[in-house]
C-alpha cells in the first residue's frame, strides 16, 4: 500500500500526543515459538515475529524489519557467527589491504541472507496495512569496518584514507542497489544504522560516512519513501554532518543527552531516542521501564519534534512485559496532554 511518507514523518511530530518508534523486532520471536538462530536466517519467520509483535503494540508508529548488521557483510563473504541468544555477528575480516579490496567483488542483491530480509520487508509491507513498514540496513562506514576489521579501519582512516575510500566506494554501490531493492518490495522507508561513525571526528564523519550516505539517500528518498539515520555513538558534535545526508529523521543512542541533539535540529525533523536497550529493555523491570520512560518524556516536553524510542536495537531475550511497560508510560503521558 503506497503512502505519503512526508506526511507520515510530519504526523509523528505535529500533534499533541507523543509518537513512539523503538527499534524492536526480537521481542516478537517468543510470540511465534521460534529460536533466534532460525529467525535470523528466515524471512518468513522474521515476518511472522514482526506481525505478532505489532499486533500487541497498537501505538508503535511503524513495523520495522530486523536490524541485523551482519547481513550485508555476509553477502560480501564475511563469516558469520550465529547464536541461540544474540544477534548474529561477523567473526573475521575478509580484506586487509588495497590489493584485496581491488579484488573484492560487489555482490548481487539477494546474495546470502539479503534475500531473506527483502522477503520479510515485502511480506510486512503487503500484510501489515495499519502502519508503514521500514526496512533496516547498515551504513557504509560500519559495513566497511566489518569487512576490513574495525580496529584496522580506524587506523587506516588516518594513515591510508585512500584504502578506506576504495572499500567505501564498493560497499556504497552495493547499498544503493540494496536500498532500491527494499523500495521495490513496497516497504515505505529505511532505517540505516551507522554506529561506527560515532567513533570518529565530525570532519571525518562527513568524509567517510555522511557523504556516502547522501548518495544512498538521494537514490531512494522521495514522497513515498522515508529514510531514518541511526547513530548510537557520541553524536552531539556531528549533528550537522548527519543532517547533511538529507535523511528524513535522526535516531540517536543512549550515550547522549537527546536534548543536546534536539537543540541543533530544525523543528520539522524528528529526533528519535534514546532509552538504553540493554540496561532498561533487556535487563530492567517493568517498573524500571515505566520510570525511565516517564522521565525521558518529561525531560523532552519542550521539544515537539522528539519521538520516543530505544537508543538502539532491542536485543533478543528482552521481556515483552518491559516493552509493554514502555508503551504504558507513553499512554499515561499522552493522557495528560
């Protein structure tokens, strides 16, 4: 179902009631009696988990596909470690130097598990009609770090920037086509996770991340397709770099005071965040969630463009009761506005 996503974005922040869009899909896994290790490899199971979860969360602003930051690296040939209790992770680098980067093939969209994530997006967009569906993908700098090894990449940005740019060019070409494939499924937008960019300076963020992301945004964003940029690092000093990408909204992590981000963002652009996904959602109690959510809503009362969310992807094993408490606190707050 086609939607005007510019209107959807504006609607998140134009009313008196606060909207909420935590990054969560994994709490839906127990609802379909499946194991995470199976769900992360099956688009059909991902859809079933998302649909089951969304059915319990009427105030969730969108249906989100899984934020699995190993999918794109696996398409490039990275070995992946699967777990019964955690998200999949990249277990080794696949390139080490300029020569290996030159020989690295850009995969076809659909390689490895990208076909499964696209299937999940298509099923969600087709079967979930009461709210938009947003797909999830990794950012170019973060993907480069997984292919090259994060520590090696951080050293190379200073010592061998041309090597990093060579790999960034390849991953960006792939991500553009992958983003287009998400759009072709009928889903309504993307959330791009670019956590590695939070580890570098604002100037380097522009050079090694934002300028590449802008190319991806420009390739897909329009009235019917939104683009949310997530960075869970220390982003207070790189807000302008993030905005330079042309994204529809920003999503920030729990390492920042979200008000310091909001102070720098135009009122028409939503800023989403930023309750701790591990300490609160995964390890906390419903009472912890109620209190922390209420406190964040009060702290951001003077910022109409704030959208309540988690600070990052909510991990497997998170109790559904904690998610429900998050939305209960939201409902209580909205009942008083």
